[in-house]
């Protein structure tokens, strides 16, 4: 019954592949269990309650994605949006975290309405193939950059040289490099579960060498999030001064989700002959509802994680993979000490490998066709070099119609692209630089 429901035969997958895919996605994004509440703690949200809210949001959103949308995408509170709320909205602008959650709730309602009315899927289908390819490639470079930073091979530099090579004498950097090479070798040899084996194996090596400390306890009691649940301030969020914040949240989430779905859909061969993701409104609805749920539980904007690409590369093709990831998140309520010891050099090396695999579609970009190449190039480079997917994607939405306009090719521009063009202008105008 389950294989038929999740279309195992049609997708040429199996229980084994889907379980490995689900595990791989989870271990590459398990850091969110700790990182998200750590960031939100600076905004005044209690750590343990915020961690519980993060886990429950990831469980509900990812389970919804697997069962309803039947896609191998995991949902959790977004990185980037959490920092925006904590550092900009609360610390710099001086608003309360309750008001910020109110804005997230409003954006979730708005996204749900747009999805039900099929406006979001209409806009997604308006994106040309060159930009869809650039989303996949840009995500690949972005994941690579994150992974290189995670293992310590790239670190912060100085003004004029913002990044530099890390300390190659550092044992964690060495372990990260060894893990990358090991995973690459296993993929070349077509070893099933290569990424998961690599993450687990190097973590064990780190524990044996004393680089990573094994937790004193494996099981923990689930934390309560009653203190932050249903604490949204909708009235405060609707004040005139907060409009810029709402617009930023709306456009950032809208663009991130669209680009991530199209980019990963392209790489996973989930797009149809027209280059569209079939029934894209289903994963978009899961994303929208997850954002509403996140705000009510007491955490920030939730959406599809690009780390899902690791699970897809490991073999996850159906919604069953997402279901596995969802229940692993739920188990983290009780096994948090075990999951959070996965070191950055372990999942970082995996992200580098996934980045390598994600950039493969770049060969399909025709760089001699400059009207298409310029927007694609801007998208790819800015997604990575600004460390912000939304910046790169909106740059593509701005430049594509402009390139078609100046070259007299406006007839091939889908009307939806002009709407995305307008949204992108708003994004750059209201973005809190």
C-alpha cells in the first residue's frame, strides 16, 4: 500500500533508498535544532522552548510535505530569516519578538491565499528555463560555500580580502577534507548511502580521536514551549512602521521557496517536459501552512531546506523520504544529545559533495546567448557571494525582463515575470541593508 501511495514504481525507488535519503537529509540539517534557538535566544526567546518549537515545526511541516505533496523535501525554520528577525527586527529596530512572529503569521496567511488561488504556481511557471537552471547551480555553489566554511577550509578574512583559507594544521579541517574525499570515492564506486556513511563514519572517527565529545546522556526529556506558543502580536505587526518588515519577510520567503523548489526539482528530474514542477502548489501550500504553524508555535519563517538536496542525491525521490526525515526530527525531542553531536566537519563535507553534484546543470546554460546568460550569471554569483539566496534570485528576476526588453524580445517574456520584476524592486527598496 505504501509503495503505491508514494509512487515507488513510477519513481524507480525503494524503501531502502528512501530511508537512506530521509536519514541523509536529516543529518545534514540537524544543526537547525540547535542553531535556530541559539539565534532566536538573542531576541529574547528561551532556548529550550525555542528548540522544542523548532523540532515540532520541522516535524509537522516535513510530514505534511511527505504525505500531502509526496515530495522528498524537508521543511524547517529558515536560516537567514531567523537572523533577520533576531538581529535586525528585534535588536536593531527595537520591536518585540511577539510582533515579529505576528508578521510571520500574516505572511503565512498571505502565502496560503496566494497558493490556494494558484497565483504562486502561476508565477513559478513563468520563470524561464535559464533561471531554473541557474537556481540549481546557484544552490550548488551556495551549499559548497557553506560546507567549506563548516569544515573550516574557508574562514573570514580581512577588509579587502573577506575570505581566506583555514588552518590546514587543524584536525577538524583535515577530517573534513578526508570525509569529502571518502564520500566522493564512494559515490564514484556507486556505494549506496555514500553520503550518510561518510557523515556517520567521520563523526565516529572524530569521537575516537577525542575531537568530538560523545554526550554524557543519549536520552532527554522533551522541553515545553508553552511560554512562546500563541504569543503572536498581530496588531503590532500591522502598524505602519512595520510594513517594510512584512514586505521583506514576504518577498524573501516567496523567492527562497520558489527558487529552492525549482532548483532541486530540476536537479532531481522532477520537472515535466515544459520545465515545470508538477503540482507545485502542493509543496508551496505545505510551505505556507508551515509558516503559519511556526509563528503559532513560537519560531520564525519555515520553508523547504536546500539541504534536502543531500537526501535527493542519496536516493530519496518520494514523499516517503520526507516522512522518514519528519519522524527523525520528532525523535530529536528525546534523542537531542545524540543528534546534536554531529560535527560541522561531518555534515559540511557532505554539503560540498552535494554542491558538486548540484552544479552539473551549468553545462546546459548557453553563455554565448548573453540576454539569457547575464541574468543566470548574476543569479548564480550573487546567491553565493552575498550569502543570500533571495538576493541572487531577485537579481535574476530583475535582469531577465530587462535583457529581453533591450534586445527586443519582450514577446517571449511571460506576464508573470513582470510581476516578479516588480516584487524584486520592492525587495531591494525595503531590504534592511
